[in-house]
C-alpha cells in the first residue's frame, strides 16, 4: 500500500484513533525506554492516587493558562 493511500485512510479516522495511530508511529521511530516508561507510570499512578484521595485538587486548564498569561503580561 502506498503511503498516500494510507494517509488518506488515516485522516478519515476519528481524532482519538488518529492520535493513537500517531503515537504508535512515533514509538517506532523512537522506542520508549522501559526504565523511563516505568518511572513515568509510577509518577502517574502516584498523582492519580493524590487526586482520588483529595490530597491535591485539580486545576482546570483554563485557570492554568490564565495564570500563565497573567504572569507574562507584566
């Protein structure tokens, strides 16, 4: 199959499936290091546990970007 045909089919996929496809393709160019992947997974689990337990409170993306904009408007 030609790349152009494959690309035409890929762009017709729903956004979630395209994102997954892109991630899979990028991993073939730069395979993840198992040690680093395990470390990041541990961080993600810890952060999720903190959110679920109420130890930390999530901040909306809009609030984060508003803070950044305020900080750099000075």
